[in-house]
């Protein structure tokens, strides 16, 4: 635990890994500052690790020091954090073993003793390193955001969700900071720390909003948690995918735009009726929000992308997604969106070549 020695604050064990050599020959060579948007940032520390063969990775070190806080049952909190870690570790290993190409691969995991006793034990996960960081960082640093690149990101993310859903895993926290950009391989989904696996019950599965509320689908904001796993989890991922379309062209979260179009009485936290009763207002607000941002989407793909976002961000969970998919057992499938984004990307590439 962090302690005060005189006036000096001693960092927790998880924040003292720099310079250590871990199992598999991984050396901790640099720290990574996890932003407040990173899921579980209060409970983990980030590092860059490197092996003698030049391979590099991202290390997530679990920081259990925050389990000891005023008003918190430390034993129960430690148990929860340990369960969350083991769930994520096993889920990452499952995705890596199944070769899900659009989900960040795990490179290893382990435990290192940094100090005495349990307080000195640090559990960690190592992932492949995204050279360009997440898409927010890439967009902030790029001189120009290319339409072809944006559509490529959407194609890769839709593919990643399809791969997860096919193995009965829902991401649940798809947001810009969890879409990572690689030099050669394009974009991949990262951070399964809030994922849900059908048939498993990690602690965060009991949360009304497992991921970041800033990007959450409206039903969760109103406390409506569908009892069916597919509606609760897969439909939530579809909304996040639609929100990512909006973010790539506006740098704003769809949820904020939607809430901004509602009257005060109809907003989450203020509404006193049922979710079914507020649905017409949410659907009207969704259409209004998309109308406000339509001019920010390039005309070449505007109609198609607005149609896609309308389907993906439909507030009525039972109608969310592609209409054709609703005629099949896999009603929340991403497969048709993979094809749609790929087609739009090819169309944009042809226009770009013609213009150059």
C-alpha cells in the first residue's frame, strides 16, 4: 500500500516495476501514463516492456493498493479485483488462442515480487504494443484524418466485434481509447477489462453500466437492463459501434449528442417514467442529433453512414442493428456492417485515386 515516509509518498509495488526483468525475458523499459478514460486506471499501472530480441509489448500491472480506502471492505475489494484480473487474463488467453485477428493479442502474464508480503506482489498482463496508441491519440497527432483510414478503422472494429460475438463475448466498453492503431495491422480492439462472456459472472457483470457512461447506450442510462444476454450485451456493443462512427467524424460521443437534444425532463436522472415511455423522445432526439452532425460527414458516404448509425444507435434495443439480421437467429450480428464499411472504403479509395 502507498505509505507516507516523512513527507515522501512511497509508490505502491505496481508502480515500481521500471527496470525489472520479468518472466520470458521481458524488461520494463518505460512507464505509460494511463488516462482517466482508461477502464480501471485507478487499479493498474502501464509500462512498455522489451525483450532482447527486440520484441516490445504493453504491460498492465494490477495495483491493488487502492483496495485499502476509507469506508471500503478491503478483503472484499481485494477479492473483487483478483477475480476481475483472473477473468481478464483467461479471456485474453482465450481470444489469443482462437486467433481473433482484430482483438489485441496477449503475450504473457505473471507475477513479480517487488516488496515484502502480499503488498509486494504484482500481477501483470502483457499485450502486443500498438505503435500509434489509440485512435484518439492518432487523430490528435495526424495532420489530416483520411476518409479511407476512418472507414478502415470501422471495418476492423466491426470485424473485431464479430469475432468476439461469435465466441459469445461482448466487449461492453468500446470507445475511442480502446481502439488501438498498429503500423502494419491496422486497428484492433483492446481492453477486455469490462467484457462479458456468456455463462460467466465476473463482478462487473452486476453493474448497470459496465463500461464508460460517457459512451453508454441510452437504455443503461435509464436503468433499463434487458434480462436477455444478447439484448443486454451484444446490442450494447452495436450501439458503441455506431457511436464510434459518430466520434470519427465529429470527435464527440453519440451519447452526449443524444442527451443534448432531449428536454430537461426527459434526460437520464430526471425522467420518472418507464423506458418504453421515454423511447419516442429518445428516437426523436437521435434523429435530431444525426441531423445536426450530418454536414460533418463527407457527402460521398453521408447517406450510407447516417443510415448505419440510425440502425446501430436505435434506442429501442429490440430493433437495434441491421433489419435483415433480425430475420435470423443472430439478430445482433455485425457481419453486414463489416461488408458495408469495406464497400464504402473501396468506394472512397476509388474516388481518391480519381481525384489525384
